[in-house]
C-alpha cells in the first residue's frame, strides 16, 4: 500500500543527508558497473580462448617425451625415452576415460626445388587424429594414410 507519511519521511531524510545519499548512490552504481564489466571481461576471455582452440578438442592432452632429469635403473640423466606403438595399448588398458590416442611424429626441414627453398613440417599420424581434429584432405585419402593436409594456423 502507498503510505504518504512513510514516503515523506524517506524524502526528508534524503534531503537532510545529501552527501551520504550521493555517496551511497555512487557506491551502488560503481558496484553494479564493476560487476557487469568483470562478467563481460570473463566472457570475452573465454570466447577468445575457445576461438584460439579452433577445431581442436577442448578435452585434449598432449604427451611429449623429453630428457630425464634423474638417473633411473642404471640409465643416466638426460636420456630421452622413446614412446612406441605398444605404449598406446598400455595406455588404453591402464588409464580410464581415454577415448582416443593419436600418436604423431613430425620433422621440420627445408625442401628445395630449383632456386626456391621453403621450410615445411612433415608429420606422421594415424587415423585416430581424424576423430578429434578437422583434417582437410588436399590430395590423397585418409584411409591409406597418404594425405597432404592443409597447414594449421
């Protein structure tokens, strides 16, 4: 219900305490502004990250074999372990929640034709890579593992 006396008391209090009223209004405005601003920044950052992922799966994990830092069972530190195709079966058996394992090997090198030299990456991949990554086949086919892929960005 509309009670005229209550509203007169509210407006009288606001007129009497103008600085407090103004600072409270400014604080409420600033808080709402910062909330909207921070939510917008968070959404923008999330969109930028997902756009950078492109066609990559968002639940993807890469594993690289790098040099060891400590000796182990007679092996010296600095040794680079070799991962092979038997490790795929082992990972499928021992690790829960893994749908696909797609091994990849790559080599960078220069290719020269006449006077033109360009730097290319040569990759070796299995067909599991197609299940989680958009591969554009330019020449060849994906069934026989002979493909010329469009370069990734």
